[in-house]
């Protein structure tokens, strides 16, 4: 059988595809929110409850999904979750009230929670430590690619057919990915298409002795490394949840854009987010090579750069033009994905392989508690005080998060050292 050169990057492409489809399904709601609000006659606060149903389920399930992926293995576990999230998305088409929509969003959140822990675990298996920030930058780009593709694709299907058909189409794509994942994914030690040279290269940059222990939740939660990642993720996630679920509604209600204008412009912040995630990944090895940063400190420096860039969306209230507001959202997308990719990379640096998906699921749960809480605040206050003070909070959150990363993780020795 012919071996494939640089197979690990093909694996990242497969993970990125799954992440694109995952985020395409979840962002379909935000894109359709103005139209669904008219069809189902729900208020801004009721919409926040629909969003919160997804966020609460996703929050609680991330550590569960991470543990199941560690326990069952990636091949079977991620394929099963992909099938289940696809079915959950398609069921949205049957909702006729905001309560029904919230129920199906909860089902979607339960199953989509596996995506990021699965991707992080795959990177931990397939890449040496020095390449992980680049690999995670590329796979993390799938989150914003999915969000970027959602406005034009979802609105096209909705205007040509119906909002229900838009949910069916975005859900069905997940079934295709589930089949691809199940038939194509193997760990490096079992993959028949991996060359011996690449296998040796991957293993040379990983832990020398792989533990066979099951992940210990108490040990993970008690570690400084956990809180050094979990707290900054808690503070960073409100920005991404705001961009994912509230930009279309904000542009419609505050900037007077119609659904076609939203389709034309709402994807731009996510294109910028792609650039932030990828460039953030390359920033770490650049700082190590040219400025002699340590592995962990190179990740932390990128988090700080992203936090400073988050000053942009805090200034949206000063923008007279909706196009300037979109440009500031784009700067925020760039900044957030740089932060997100590097915080996820830090998980691969400071946790052992046998506990990586569990640890990432736990930090993800903490981060989504932040996102869920802030979405409920937006729903309760946006109509009363406006969106602008809430955007300022996003800037403050990320700067505080960067301070925490420095305080708890600076000069830390990687787990595979």
C-alpha cells in the first residue's frame, strides 16, 4: 500500500472539515435569527433563552464528551457524535415556537460539544509539541470558516426554499463528515498510510512514556495549569458567543441592515477570525526561533497580542457607519481566534495525552459558562442599555484573561519536556 507523505497535515484537513460543518450547523440559528423572530414572534430576551439552551447543554457536555473520547477513542467516539449533531440540527426544521427551537438547540449542544476536545486530542496524537500551535491554528480556522460560510449559504437556502430547509441542509452535511471520519481516521500507531519516517518524527516530539491510566478529574481540576487556561477561556468566550449569535440581530436592529445585506457582510468577521487563528499558530514558533521565547511563553505572548487587539470591538459604539462597525467586529474576530487557538495549544503543552481531551473538555465547560452567562446578560440588557457597553466589557475581559495567563503559566515546563 502506498504511503502518504506529510499525512499529519491531511489529518488536520479532515479535522478542519469537521469543525467547519460543526460550526456551520450551530451558526445557522444566528444567521436566521431576524427571519425566525418574525416567523415565530419571539422577543430578544426569548431569543437569548434559545441561545442559552444550546450553550447550557454544550457547557455541561464538554467534559463528558472529552471523557468519552478519551475512553472510547477518537475514531468511533467522534463519528457517533457527528451523526447525533446532524440529526439534532435537522430536527430544528420541525420547530414552530421559540420553546421548540430551544429544545432542539439543547440537543444540538449536547452532541456538538465533542468537536473541540476531539480536535485537540487528535493534534496531541498526531503532532510533536513544536508544531501543535500551527496545527491547532489551522484546525481552529474551521470554527470561523463554518461561521463565515453560514450567512451566504444559510440565507441562500432559506430564501430559495425555507428556514426549515436551511437547517436540514446544514445538518445533513454532518452525516457526510461522520462517514469520512470513521473510514479515514486512525491514530498514528495504527494508520496504514503513515510513513515510518513521519511516525518517528511525530513520536520524537511527544511524551516518551505514554500513561495507560484513565484521566483523573480531581488531579486535573486541582492543577494550576487547569485554571491558567480555564479562567482566560471563561473571559474570552463571551466575545465569540457574541459574534456567533448576536451580530446578525445587532446589524438588523441597531444598524438597519436587511437580510441580504447581512448575507453580504456578516461573514467578514469570521474571515478575519480565520487569519487570526492561523497567524496566531505561526506566531509561536516565530517567537521561539527569532526571540528565544520558551514554548509556553511563546503561546502566552500571542495571547497578549490578541487581548490588545480586542480593544477594537470595544470601540464599536464610536463607529458612525455600519461598515466601520463590521470592520471592528472583524478585528475582534481576528483577536479572539488568536487567543482561542493559543489557549487550546497550551492544553496540549501542559496536560498528558491520556488526560488531554478530558482536560480540554473541562476548560471548555468553564469557558462556555462565561459565554452562556454573557449571552443572557445581552438578552436582558441590550434593549435597555444598548449593545455598546456590552462590547466594551469584551475588551476588559480579554485583558484580564491575559494577565491571568501570565500569572499562572509563565515559564512553565511543558508536560513532554
